[in-house]
């Protein structure tokens, strides 16, 4: 596990190394293919795909960061607020429990929304470019790329 910051919201989070490394490897591989490509159209298609994977990665990181921020950051604030309320007898314990229950339900709904977005984005990633682990080139992809340059 490693700590990174979300570029969108700035929150720090711990990520699954495998997912992030795989996406970064894909981006690097696509950029390398674009760099070594002699055809400008093919290079642009590789760069567009790399940008797409980068956007997916940012979306996953941002939604994960949002979920983590709700888990950790608000717990310290809540404990201080509850301590102050109890110390000064501002609200009854029953009302405080009711407010906690409402807050948990709202956080659960938001976390489910973020998880759905992560699943949607990751589903696109799995359905898109996935580098092969063997050394053979992907013949289908090469044929598709060659057809890009042909006029209909």
C-alpha cells in the first residue's frame, strides 16, 4: 500500500498497488507505442487511449479519496463536537443517537454512490486496453490500427 493524493480534491488516500500500477503500466506502454509509431494517426490513437486510462484512474482515485475522507476526517470532528455537546448538556443523548443514525445513513448512501462510480469506471478499464503478459504482439490490435490509416 502507498499513500497518494487525489489530483481533483487533494485528499490523501491509500490505494491498492496492483490496480494503480497496472493502470500506470498501461499508460506508460501506450505512450511508448505512440512515441515509437511512425504514423501520426496511430500515435494519436495510442495517446487518446492513454488519456482515457489516465482519466479513469483519476476518477477511481478521486472517488476512493472521497470515501476515505468521510471515514477518517469526520470522526475526529464528530468526537470533539459530541464531547462539547455532552459537557454543556445542549442536546439529549436520544437526539444525539438519532443524529448519528441519520449521518451514518447519509454516509452509506454517498459511499454506495462513489462505489458505483468506481465500479463503472473500472468496468470501462477492464473492457478497454489490457496489456498482454506474453511477448507476442496483439495481431487483432495491429490489424485495427492498420485499418485506421486506410481510406474507406
